[in-house]
């Protein structure tokens, strides 16, 4: 039994050494930012008709507004990933199965997005069109955006960095009960 435990610990330590050796310090931040920008820009353009003035805005004006929102979305993604990295105590937690870190990134991203959506609605920066379904006064499309896009962003970044084939089994201590 002890030899099996030692073998698993050796596999985990060599996995950590291999993934750290081939991923530069500025990663996965750049990969996350790049995929977040790509995915959120498409989402912003698709949901634009659900916001007042966007359906009738000049094309370039709508593109600029969606690009601004996309930069904010990418920033939220990075802040939420940072919170999850602190939780997991590992900047490359996406290389391993870590359900609690995924919950942290989803929760942090959704909480920040809802707070900003609520604030911008209250100060009149934007408003919804009549076609926007609402959930407790917040538009359904921004809620869906922060439930659907972060997992896809994580998956794309992990694949891009070559981390997913290295994932074996959950890290010890990285589970739903507590952080890394």
C-alpha cells in the first residue's frame, strides 16, 4: 500500500515539474485573456440587440461599445481566475481537476458581472430592450454569458497551453470542501 502511495506522489510531483517547466510565468494569463476577448466579443455582438440603442446604433458605434464591454469581460475573467488561483494555491490549477477552483471562478465572475450590470443599469449607462428576459432585474443574456463562457475559456486555454493531456486525477486538497 505504501509503494502505491509513493508512486502516486511521485507522479504528482513529476506532473507539477513538467507543467511548470513548459509554461512561462505569464501564462496562463495571456491565453485566458486572448480566449476571453475572442469569446466575449462574439457574445457581446450577438446579445447587442437586447440592449436599448444597440439595435439602431451605427455599425461602428456598436462594434466599439461591444469591444469596450469585451475588455471589461476579459478583465473580470482574469480577476476571477486570480481568485481561483489563490483558492487552489496554484496559478496553473487548470492543468488538474479542481472542481472547487472552477466553482470559485464561476462564482467570482458571476458576482462581479452581476454587480457591474446592476450598477450600470442604475446609473443609466445602459438599459435593456423590451426583448431582454430578466432574472431578478438582471438580463438573462449576461447571466448566461458568465455561466457558459468561463468554462469554455478555461478549456480552450488549457488545450492551447497543452495542459489538459497532463491532467491525471484530482489534486489532493483541491476539492469542493476547501481550497488547494
